[in-house]
DNA sequence: CTCTTGCGTTCAGATTTAGAACTTACTAGG
DNA sequence: CCTAGTAAGTTCTAAATCTGAACGCAAGAG
């Protein structure tokens, strides 16, 4: 199977990965959450090669994660903003950040701090279930398929 | 910058992505959380090409996310299990699942169900802050760098 | 007129991927 | 003994993708 056909799998994770499964894509989104909006700034911050950035931004716009908006005419200049769909990826990025903080840490402490807008204190978000209110980790749950996978 | 040098960025997300930023890698981990442990089963479930699977498993073992364990001698047979470090990636996978469920859904409903082991009901995990107990989304928080990035 | 900025595209060479075939080591069946 | 099957890989080649540099274009600054 080719990676480009991954969206054919009957699995929400595979579907999600068909959009954000690429490393540069994720890095671009991370910067987008840090309020980066312009081509050249994405280039500087991510370090991605120019054609890659161009390609990934195009794909993200196509999939509705980013919106390309003109912020200047004469000359035409564009910026890329997270849509509602894109903003909903926040838990993915935050989870990666938390994991990186915990397991890939250097001696200088975490490079990025996440502050609660309302009260200004540092937050360390974790997963919980809105229905029962309990904190959740891998061992608290069990995932299973609801449909039988198509025979190959 | 090459993708392989991405771990040099002073950012926990980039550090995390240097380990799990690859699409097949994530797909492999998803299956690992679904209790897949053997080479041939990963092959069937992910649809990844053989050499890719071999390479990615090796990398995941090297980075301490999976543990390679012999489950048979004569002939030697191995299985791959999530370590504690690997289990901690659960929020990343669950976030991808939730996002896929919401935004990439087909008409048949979500393919995978996540059940709370204790009470057996379906859970839809979300992000919250353990300190203040509030539910969090992208717009509730503000991220900023604690260190000045090295000049290029 | 030349330089700079912003946002790209194009190109050639290096790297990676995809898919099939092959390897190794053992078991089971006839 | 011979053949087939299973599990876990490795090796090979063509095709696709990535990388880095150069180029394009439209406008403003000096």
C-alpha cells in the first residue's frame, strides 16, 4: 500500500494521518498555533525547504485546516490561518508537546510554556472524560473496532 | 534543513516529531495500542511495505517507544510492546482519533469505539487542566517560548 | 536603476519508498 | 526424505519524493 492511499483505511486515526501524518505538516501547524501566518515566517521557523512548505500549505488549505487569506493587494500578499477544523487539532499538538516535555527533555527545562488566558497560570493539559469526569490514560480504556475490516 | 535534523530544534513538539513524526510510525503505534504485537500482524493491519515496517520498528525500539521481546526460541520469534514511554503517547493517538471522528467521518459513524475499562461506557476524552480542573481548547491558552531561539 | 521583500516555481541530484523476490530457521504432513 | 507453511526479516530495482539553489514576479525604497 502506498502512503497516499492511507485515507482508504476505515479508521479515524488513518483518516486524520492522511491529512496531518507528515512531519513538516505538523511542524507547520505547530507554528500556526504560535500565531505564525506568513510564508516567509513559516520558512524561517520550521526550517522546511521552500517547495515543501509551498506544497504542504497547499495541501492544508485543500483539506480545510488552513485558510489562505489576502492581507495586501499591490502586491498580492497572503497569510495562512487556522480554520475551526485546524484549531481542533490543538489537542494533538498539545499532546505532542507534553510528551516531548516529559520524554525528550534537555537539562534546561521545557522550551515552551502554555498559559491559561483567563488566569495566566501555566497549564499542563491532560485527557479526561467529560461524561464521567475521570482522568484517563492508556490503561484505563480499551479500543475496539465497530466494523469488520474488508477482506483483502 | 533536512527532516532528519529536526531533533536539533529547541522545541518539545519538534523533538517529539523527530520520533513519531512519520505517518507509518504513527499507524504502527495505533495498532500497538490495539494490542498488535507481531511483525506479520503489523504488516497486515497497517498495510505498510515490509522494509518500511522493519525500519520503523527498529527506530521505535531505538527510541525506547517499543520494546522487542523474544516470545519463542527455536525458531526465534519476536514481539513488540509499548513501553511506558510508548504508552504515554496515548493522548496523541486519541486526539487524532477524536479529530478524525469529528472531521473525516463517513456516513457509517466512527469505526473505533473507546470504552472505559471500569464502567464499560464509551468515552470521548478531551483536554483539561489538572490544576484548575477546566476544560481546555486552543483559544483558552497562549503558548510562548521561554528561551530565545539561536540565531541562524 | 538597483536593491530588497514576499511568495512562490523550476530544476537537477540525492534520498526514500514500494513491491516483489529472497533468506533463515524451524514445524507439519505425506 | 521431500514439500509446504510460518514468522521475521533482508535485498533489489524502479519510481517517487525531497533538498538546495536558482529563477520569476510584483511592488516599494533609496
